[in-house]
């Protein structure tokens, strides 16, 4: 169905409020959930809202999120077993403030679960004029290269650079599919593409239910496997588990740098913009497919969807979210 952006926002807010989240926490989560739909990344949107609500088995207590170790340029955060959509923004805001004051900052968080789309957080950093990096570990659902059994999380890693135009943000998971994509396929009863996943016995499967008890392939062969390993170790460095249990004990690492440490920050932003333009004007292999910079597709989707005022989502997802919110299903656009 086509759902209006404002109707989707109200529905997500109502669902999290009914799940016990305070108003400001529900607002923080809804901003990212709906924001993912605006980026055209549906598996991280309304479907993920259902997953977050299903994982919320006790009243949320955002006040349990606290700094347990700190220096002028670093902080370690105990997430209090709270939703990572609340813990990660706390970590990023902390890192931004420290980087503004000292030029750079490294912040880690543990004792949390799920963190959402890292581009959402890194865009916050670029708005503050900072270069940033984020990485996060999670439960061992991804098989190392050459294996059929999970040892890595989906382990996203992201980098961001401010510019005079839109920021340059590279955000990628290190698995061929994110777990949220498997969950969405399971909710909709759809098979997975071939060659993506293994069942619990290590056999190839296109069944998302079987894959959720088995493992998905790592992205990029041995190179992607190495990056996934690095992210798992960064998660361990900040107190996350080596092999975290499902939906708990994840690690989140955030690094922010003021480019003014190394020269004129305004000049750097200008040169980033100029370089991005040079990349986009590289001769394309196919004339009908111009070269893009990371974040271009996301920015284009957001502009298009915001101009239309609606986005498409599967009827079954909207119905389940309306049930979670104890509200009628919104009318389609």
C-alpha cells in the first residue's frame, strides 16, 4: 500500500508508546524508522519497528544508559540493555560534543542490542562538520569466508565526510544480507535469493526461517571476511561479547575527527565537494548508469519520497504495526 509519511510517523510513534517507551525515546526511534523508509530501505523501516517492539520484553528504561569511563577525548557507555536506537544516538552526541571541544573523540558502547542504520548517525556528525566512522558487532549469524556456521555479526561499518554539498557517507554491512532482510522475508513468506544463506546443518537454503537458525554468507569473500573480523574485534574492545547472544551484548564504536586539526576545515569541505564531482563525472561503463558517490541514491530517494509525501510498504507490515499500536490500519494514499 501507499502510506502517507505523516501517517506512518504517527503509527510508529503510537506503537512504541504502547510498548512502554517514553515520548522522547519513541520520537528518537520513529525518526530513524521513518527515515529509513524515506531512504528506500524498507527492511530497516516499519518491519524493523516490529522487531524492536517484539524484543522489548520489559518496560524500557532509557535512564539506564550511562557513561562509566571517560576522558576529554573518550567515553565508554553502558547501554543498560536498552535499545541501540537509543544507545547509539547517546554515544554519537557524546562523541560530537567531545570532538568539538578537543578535535577528536572515540566513544564505545556495550550492553545493548540493535543499532539501526549507521548513516543516520554519521549524518548527524557531518552536520557538525566532523569526519566520522562507526562500526558495530552483533550475534554470530554470519559465516566467515569458507565456512557455513556463524562467527561474525552482520557487522556494519560506515565512514562519513562533510562537504559543501551533501555529505559523503559510506555505510555497509559485511554480510550479503542483513538480518533485518531475512526477518522481512520471513514475515512476508518470501524465499531468499539463491546462494545467500545456510541452514543450521550447513546446507544451502532459500528459506528465511531456516537461515535465521543457520547463517548468512559474508560479503566480499576473504576481504569482506577480514573486515567483518575487524568490526567484531572493535566491538569486543568496547566491551561487547566475542559471540554475543541474540539481541544483547553488542558493541558499538564511534570515532569523530574535526578536520580543522589538519588544516582549514572550510577548504577541506570544498575539496571534498570538488572531488565528489570528479568521481561522478568519470566515464561510465554503461552510458545509462552514471557514476554515483556513496549516499547519492539515499539522498535521491529521500528527496523523491518527501516530494511525493508517501512511500510503499507491504499491507501485512502495516496491519501488524497497527495491531501493535492498537490503532486502525491507516488509509492508503
